[in-house]
């Protein structure tokens, strides 16, 4: 919210960075026209997926093609071809079923009249064909109109300005696995893709330049309630003073402003070409002209949340396995579990979530960030209906602060939680 108001903070937890550390991110490529074909695919820097912003991706769209995409392979090796059409680990399917947002940084899509949508490749065993499955129910968060290019049925994100765009979505339009007549899995998801098209649905002419600084896929996490009144925000510059022998004082500022994109612009920037004191139609201002004066200071938010339910704070199952039959019947609630956390199959008890599919505070803010070492997107205000203050100045790239997360038991099944987040430099 404007002027640093804080209510039910929301985080956008990036998955590709986490995948690379866990070994399920095989490689990154770009390709076109819904094909898995080594003659059409080229490798790209895998750090373009995430929140690192080391390089600017730029290429020319393929003339005569309808679709261009950048993609993450979650398993296998594209050089072996058929390995992509065999059954994939269900971990990859579970991971993609958790994703509900996409953020694209430092792009030029408005200038080039491009629209985007997330899709996945679902492979078929012993086949060279794939099914492309689209994200469902797109919803704008920041700098994104929803349109249907040409005669297509899917909504695509159409950026209003160049810069950064964020949108949410609700799952995928089809199941990410397939089964044969016996019920055995024969094909599963292979790649996560960001698909580009022309806004009018026409083919690329070969003159379009596709450029962006990074793509983040992941899941949003919103705190279950607003923090206590003892909440603070600090602006730190890391100023160090030193006095010379003649009495002159020198100031060193360690932290002036957040890291910028390879374009030289802030992460949550949009090039709107608007200036109140000029004729809007002149399009006088360009992005570079606004790069001289920016907000300064490194922000740190310190929050406390009282009496959070244990089910909001910690997972019932911290393991990758779902097995729960060793928990005696009738003792679930006494052990801090919720009866809804279990399912029975063939007279054997299982958890209905594991550490990969759990969405508790621990699972999202600690486990998915490797103890706070990986950056995430922070938004300080959302209300009970999920509305967020989507002003670009209210977003920040953050990591957990030096105190990170602290958990204190208040009473049986309730915790007091301290949370510190700091802008990532």
C-alpha cells in the first residue's frame, strides 16, 4: 500500500532458482511452433529463469512462424530425444502444479506488439509428438492487459508498457499426466514454457526483436493475517564517515539503490512515456531519461505475527514421501495433525501433501528459499479478498534478513512468528 502501509504481506516465491540447486532443472532453450526438435531449439543462459538478472536475452523472432518460446526442461537430456517422451518423475508434475504466477522483467513486448502465456509440454511415450497445455484463468497483477490474439480461445498477457509485467493464473487447462488403458502413467510433463505470439494473431515477420532480462515462475504466499502493531520499516544507506587529517569529513554510502536490470533500469520499472508537464502525445520521455532520479535506501521490514495456527506455520509432512500409516488411528489430532491431512488408499494411510506440495510458512519462506539465501518478490499490502497494491513502488526484491524467521510456541498448536525481510542487493 502507498506510504508503507502493511497488511497481509504477499511473497512471490521463485521456483527455477530452487530447481537448479535441487538438480531437477535440466537445461534452458528457446524454440518455436510447439515443437520438440533439436533443429529448432537453441540453448540459452539458464539464469534467465529466476531473479538474478545477469544477462539480457535478445533475439529475432522466426519469420513465418506463429509461436516462439523460451523453456525449462525439468528432466532428461534434449540431445537424446526420446527420453522426453517416457514417463517423467512425478516430482516435476507436482512442482508445476504449484505454480501460479509469472513475472517478466526488462522486456520490450509493448513496442513489438507481443503477448505471452505460460504453457507446458506433455510428452507421449515412444512418440515424437507433444501436447501443449496452457495456463488457465490469467489475472493481471502489474502492467498486463488480458487479450485473445486472433481467433484463439486462451487469454494472453498483453503488456501495457515496456518494462516489467506480472500476472497470476490458476492451474493448467488439462491434467499434466496421462494414463493408458490400464491406468499406468505413460506420459508426463516435460518442459515449462513462456510462449510468445503477435498481438493480432498473425505470424512473425522476422523483424520483431524479443528482449527481456529475466522470467520468474513460482507460487505466491500470503501471510494468513496482518502483522502486529509492532511492525517497522527501516531505510538503511550503510553510511560510514571518516575524517581526514585536515578535518574534512568523507562519507561512504554502501547501499544507495537496488540492483538494476541489464537494461540499466530498476526491476519494477515501466516505460510509460508520461510526464504531467508535457503533452502526453509527444512521447517525449523515454526510459533512459528517468534513470537519473530514483528512490534510494535499502528497505528492511520487521514484523511479528501472534497466535498463528500450527497448520499455517509448519507442514504436517516434512518428507518427500506421502506414507503415514505408522501414525496410529485416533492419535492424529493429539499429535498436532489435522484429520484433513490424510487420505486412505488400499487400507494404507497417506498424507495428502509432501514437502514439495505443502504451502505453509516454513515450506514457502524457508524451504523454497534455502533458508532465505534465494531472493523473492515482496509486496507489503493485500486485503482479505487478495487485492494487492500493485503500484510498482510497492514491489521489492528481498531476502530474509539476518534474523530471518523466529518461531515461538505461544500455546498448544499456536505460534508467534517474527519475520524480517531485507531488500536484496
